[in-house]
C-alpha cells in the first residue's frame, strides 16, 4: 500500500456522537486580499460611505441567515447570530474604524483589518472559552464586511453536489447555517471546543462532528476517504478495510440495539430483579424536549438555564424566563423538571453585566456565588421558576454550593420571592422542593450538614472530578489524569449518597458519568436514585440497567472497594457490561 494511502488516526474532541464515512471536502479560508493604500483627506467621506454600505449589506445577510436557520431548526439555534449582529451594531467597534480612517489616512479595508485584529488578539488571549469563541465571531463578521467592500460573494457550503465530510480550519456559524444536511455527513475542524459554534450547530443538526484536531486541514485533501467517530473524537484518514469493517459491524449493532430499545421507550429502567433507577435527561433549551420524548427519558434531571442569559445583550425579564420554563414544564407534565439556577461564570459570561477578568474563573465568581452577589437578578429568576411551578412538577437546583451559609442565603431569597408572589396573587407550588449540586469537594465532605436544608442532592461529577483531582479536563496534556473511577471520586460519591439517604432525601447524578453505560452498574451499586444525561445516551444506559440483576451491582461495588487503581475499577465495570449487555459493550468500545 502506498505510504500516502495508509490509515491515519487523528484525535480531537467529539462534540456530536455518531459515525459518518465518505470523501473529504476541504473548505479553505476565503480571506480577502487587502491592499493597503494611502488616501487623501477628500477621499475620507467616500471611504466612510463604502464602510456604511458594507455594514448595511452585512447586517442584511446575517438577518437572512438567521431567519433561514430559525425556519430550518429553531429560534435558539438562530440566536447564535445575535453575537454577529452585535458586532455589526457595536458603535465602539465602528467608531474605532472611523477614527482610524481619519487618523491614518489609510483605506477602510486596512483600518478595519487592523481594528479587528486587535479585538481578536485581546479576546483570544483570555483564559475563558466563551470569550475566545467571541473572537471567532469578530473574524467571521470582518471577513463578510471585507467581501462586501470588495463587491465579492463569500464562499459557502451551499450547492455541494455529492455527500461529503467537511474538513476546515474552523467553521463559522454562517458556514454551517448554509449547508445542505442531505450532503454534509459530518464535520472535522482544527479549532473549536465543546462550546464552539461548530459544536452547537452540529448538535442541533445531529451531524457527527469532531473539533480541536489542530492540523486536520493540512493533513487532509479534498477527495481523501474519511471516517468520523463523533462520539470518541476520532477521524480516520484513508480508513483501512479492517476499520471500515469494524465500524460497519458497530453500526449494525447500533441499529439493532436502537430498534430493540425503541420498543422499550416507555418502559421503566429497572433491573431484572425489579430494582428501579430513574433515567432523566439534561437539556439546555426548550426545544431539547423533543429529544427527551424521542429517547425515552423520564423527566428532566437538569435544565440548564444559561441559554436565556448568554444569547442576548440584556438580561431577560421575569416574563421571558417564566415563558421558557413554563413551555418545558407543560410539555413534560406530569414528569418532573429540575431547573438549575443560572451557572454563570467559569466559561460562561454575561455581556450585559461587566465582570472583571479572573485568573481562575472556574474557581471564582460564578454560579451560586454570582447569584447571591446579584440578589435582584437571582430573585427575578426564582420568581420566574416559581411561576412555572404552577403548571407542573418543578424542583429548584442551586449550583456550586460549598457551605451551609450559601444554602441558607439562597433559601432566604427564595422565601422572599414566594412572599412577593403571594402578595401579588400569583399562583405557584407552595411545596416546591429545592436541591443542591454537589460538585465541590467541601460539599461532598459536609453532606450531612447540608442535607437537612434541602430535599435532594445532584452530583455534578464533571466539576467534582476536576476539583478533587486538580485536573483541567480540557487541558490535553493532563487528560490522562481525569479519571471518573479514581478511588477518591467513588469515596465522595458514596459518602454523599449515604448521607442523603440517612437524612431521608435522594441523590441523582447529572454529570457525564451518568451517561456512561459502562459506569451504570457501579453507580447503581453505590445507591444512586437517578441518572440524568444527554437524551441520546438514555437508550444505551437503559439497556444496561435492564440487563442487570441488582445483586451484581452490589457485588461489583464490593469487588472494587479495596482497589487503588482507577484503571482496574474501570475494567471491572466494563467486564460486567460485556457479560450482561454485550451489544452495548461492543458499541462503546
């Protein structure tokens, strides 16, 4: 076999599960060549006019794209383009270009490029994923303005003739918005993260995607045969016959398994000997409810509310929030919806509230800390959640609790919200339950003190692992240390569950561990009452649960108790799944 045709495996970040194979289509950056030239004073008004015309054209194009996405997908997906429109309408950005024109006497293209580069450089250097993604917004809008200044049409993914897998340095939202879903089978990009626009759009379109590949666009050419595994974050270039055969078998297993589970959609998740564990879903937006029904989850174990705050330049008022929460609650009734109060900070920020930069935002002013420091913002959200509770079963979840004082303070503000609504004659569930996210080691270690103040716990294992093991889970150099089965993590999970049960309350898990079918027997054996996960993971976890006997999960926990190796514990879990649910084991590797 020629060296050039040998199989190459590229590893990145899987952001939308699924497998796709086909020829590559390399989308090259369509940069506009900017020729710098000096202009005379009398030419400045003409340059300003050209700039304003280009801004108007850019705004019109973005609105057209936004409307198209809204019709094809939903308004939440279309709201991605709000950030682009904000760039076009940003008077400080526009005024800086105009000042540059007058000060340097250079053509508008040159000045615009310089201003944009300064903005991009400033944002790209910040230790904040969300802010770094805003640098991509500015680059995309600037390219579009430059195209309009040059009288050119920006290249898009419209008009592809044959099915293919898109490979690019990065994909702007305006690229993904214009694609033909019948022909684009998957994405592979050098840049991007789980919060990037490419990831968001891929999940909305349910197209397999891998980002963060670093150099895929220079190692892959148009026409190269590819296979993308969006679940494991792998891209195979010139996949071997063995790889294609292996994935072909997995696809047949997956189809067979999904067909079987489709018949069990409305069946409970219970072991062969009758032990019940509720499988709920994590959602971010109201339209995610469709996937909850489609995949057979029972209720919402985690409704992240940040989408309402991050996609606009103003704080949503009480009516806007109540409408969004009520839409979900009414559609899910009589199932329970657990609404988490906003987890702002870390990698998510509010453009409408200016916050100082932090050296370590994930352990800084975020989540419940932010809410308690902004009581009016918090009160508005609690009032909106209470209003939605009149229309179905709602529970409130406070994120990133680290001590009892925070719980007492939050409950005091909740009582204020209840009092205000009573005085106004607004109905709500007087017996609404509250719970805590256990995602900070101090919370797990003081679970006995926290339990009397609430009705349930929800283990946020993503952050619990990160904080307990001192591992940044997006740092590629130390990802090998991010071990969900580390004995310290299992100790904290067990301790939290036991403390909750002694206090007469229940504990769920809503982190990524909950959606891992291989870990389901271990978590059930530890006594967890609910597993909440991405809706598309529910069928696989349900298959594992229904294939087990409860005594097998208890035996698994006892067998791993003396182990000091995360790898050994993980292998024991995998062995039990291979024994009881071989199709799932084969599919998950």
